[in-house]
């Protein structure tokens, strides 16, 4: 089962308007792996898109992709504010896009975004699903929404088919009870890099220590449970270049990497 990381940024893209940090300057000058758009994942065999960040239309259009099924992890703008792409996809296909949303997420999502308009206009066929209950789609794909232990509704997704098993948990992963079993690939929120690799100090009292795994914790959690571990939701504020992140990943071995826009994960 193949997956394509359409966007690998954290809560803000790289480059960012008005920012003159070394990452943003380099992203404007070079593009490539330094340039990051909002977090999203695409399963090409099933036309399935997870999350619609602000750049969602451009992510799909630039690659000639047309999603037929949409999932959302939570209602934050970096994961959902580009949901007008639903309209464009439906207009192009001449039929509604199928949207699957965990039932607890609906209220928070509808309060922020025009779900009623998308449904009422015939652009979105929205179906609410129960967390923890597998859903079977055409083509033999089974997906399960996995709830995080948080006050606000946040979800990850486990995917399973004859071609393998994958997990996508791009945000708040420390609050996700680790799902059972082994995976071919796991794409999850980046951890705190080793302190000696960070370009700034991170004091013990900083809130990040309670909200993120450390690099060593994340690697230990998934070692022996996945063939490939990919860290996404790469924060511009961390200030690390792709090469610096590569050096961190290399500490664990070639089964670990940091995502970039357009990265392919998994096999046919």
C-alpha cells in the first residue's frame, strides 16, 4: 500500500509570509525539500486524502490528483481550512466527494467550516463513522479512526489492505494510545530532536516536554513494529534544515526518516 505525503509542514508552512529566518529564505530561493505545505496524506490506489490544509487544492492540482474520499484528523486550520477543495473535486468529477468523519469531530468541524454548504450544494457526501469501528471501502481498503486521549476531538487513522498496513497520526501523537499490531509504515508527528541537535535551548520546564515524544522515545515506541517510520508535521519554528533532520534520523537507522512534501511511503 503506497502513501504520498502531500504536505509535511507543522502548524505553519515554510516559507511563511513576512518571515526572514534562514529556512524561509532558503525555501524561497531553492524550493525542494525545504519548502513545506500543510500536513496531508494521500493513498493513490484509493483516491483517499487525509486532511485539507490551506494549500490542499494546490497540493492535488500540482500532482494531477483527484481525491474521491476525504478523511479529517481534527478541525485545526492547518488540517482543515482548505476544505473548499471539496467543491472543486466534486465539480470536476460531476459527483459528490465521499467524506468520512468520526462522529465526535462533527460539531467542532461544523462550527468552523461550511460543512452544511458543501453537503447542501451536492459537493460532499458526508458520512459520520464511529471511532474504533473498521470501515470498508471499495478496492479492499479497511480504515479505522483512532481517538486520541484529549478533551478536543483528534483522530489518527489505521489503514489495512492486501497490500499492507499503515498508520497516519500527524498531530498530538503523544496522546494517541499506540495501536496494536505491526505496520508496514507509520507516519506520525515529529518528536523533539536530541537537544544537541536543536538550534536553541529547550529548558526542562518547557511545555513541549509534556506534549511531544522525544526522538529516542518515538524510535523506541515503534522499533520492531514498523518497517518504516516517517516523522511529519515538521515545525518551521524548530528551525532545522532537511539535512540536519536527516542526520538526526540516521542515528536510528535507515528505517527512520523525516518527511518532505511529495515523499512516497510504502510499496505497490
